[in-house]
C-alpha cells in the first residue's frame, strides 16, 4: 500500500475541499508514491513525534494540526517547526495534516466533542457558505433517466439526509444545426422542435469537474446545453462548530464540573454565571471566539471553546455561559478518532497512536 492509498482514505474521512482557505492541509512532506511501512497518528507532528515514528518504523505521520502553517523561507532548525521538518525529510517520514477539513465535517471534531458530552440533536453551528452549486441541463426523454442516474453517481443530488434529489420539468427544445453539425435528433440544416426534460441538481463545488465529465459522457447530444450556478445557500452539513442538547438540564457549576471531567480539562475559564440551567450547548473545538454571536443566536445556554481573550468574555452579555476549556482539551479525542477510522478502513498496515503528549500548555 502506498501513501496515496492512505490519503484516499483520509480524504474520505476529511475531504480537503472542506478545509478553510487559510489552512494548510494535505500531504506536507513526503512522496505519495512511497510504500507505507506504518502510520503514526498524533495531534501535533513535533520532532519528538517524528522520532517516535522512526523508532516504530512508521513512515507516515497523520496529524491534526499542520506543522507547516505558513511559508518557510529558510529551514535551518532554529525553531520547533523547522526541526520537525528537517527530521522528517532526513528520515523519509511523510506528514499529512487534516485540521479544518475535519473541523468542518459533520462527523468530525465537533461531533466528537458533542459525543464526549453525550449531546443529542446535533446541528452545525456555522454552516459553510459558498459551497453549493447547481447544474441545469436539458435532454430528450429517452436519455433522461440514464443521464440523471449518472449525475447522481458522480455526487450530484445530495441534500442533507437525502440522495438522488433532482427537479425535472417537461418542455420543448429548439435548434437548427449548421453544415458541420451532426444532430442526434432532427436533420442538419433544418429547424427542429423536440420534447425535452430539464434536469436540475445541486452539488458540492469541489465535485464540479467530476459531474461535468459525467454530463458530457452520458448525454446523447453533440453539443450539450447546460448551466452551472453558484448558490448563496449555506451547506447545513458542513461547517464550524455544533450545537446539541444535554440529556438532562444542569445547573451551571454542575455543568462545568461535568465538562471538566468528560474533557479531562485541568482548568476552565468562564464568564459570569447567568442563573439559567444549561440545556442546549454549543461547542467549537480549538479557537472559537468568532462564533460567540452565532452561539447566542442559536439559543445556546453555554458555549464551549478555547483560546478566548480577556475582553471576549464580555461578549457573553449575560445571555449564555462562555467557557474556555483549553485548545488541546477541546480537541482531545480527535487523534483517537482518526486512528480508529484508519484502522477500520485499511488492512495489513499498522496504525499507532502517539505516546507523546503534545499539549504545550501546563497547569500548576
């Protein structure tokens, strides 16, 4: 099995197209054509983790956070990032990062967070915008079912919990081919009217090339009439953060102790108590201050995230309990999820979880 085969599995778990534009996900070092000797999964691909991978004969490290986040102009080993990269390259260890590709997945970081707290009725907190497109095309009734099914097979027509979604309407198509045309219906040089069916399907934007290839392959017309539109609809199953309901409402202090236990947090910084019981909870693993207003708008009684600054606690405005449980802690179970996913989807390759604690924050 080659690294590219593992990447195919990873992109099923966390499609790169789901990642935020600012992020640096995917294969960071190494050659995708290299045979895999073993996989080591971690939160952060530090030099100590690369050493562990070498000792365990794993030549692929799958990490959550990208060790390379911004460009490097020099690689001299002067900091922890450069040292890790040098160690990896010298020892032929590939590094692959998932980060926001998994953050935005409906089964990813925030669903893992919700599951750790036993939350139900989970929904995306900040649905991803500018991610949905729409294809409109026209064909004769004889070609309609084959073409539509081919578009479904290419990934079009998925809406939430439903697949094979389309809208189909009947009409009349007209055309007149020139001297170089070769019409499948009608005669060259003659005005033609023919019954047609208009097919409309939506799709995730990263599937456009695949869907257009399917359209051209399965359409019977010499010249395919079609339109592709970008929609302003938010994608309800892709995005940052999540909301969910506690099994039973809790008093605020009781809730924070519950979170501290479930997420193995050494300390929780929080805003002033509101006096309300906690029932609906919003979560966003990692740095989530940008979602405070969204959590309030969603009607959450509490918002759990990390890396909050002093003045951001004021933004709770007495409307919800705002809690910073720690960056690593809010993503604590992510590496285990990635390792379990890989073990379930690849055979004959060892998948290990790092024994190195990469949390840089310590508590007295």
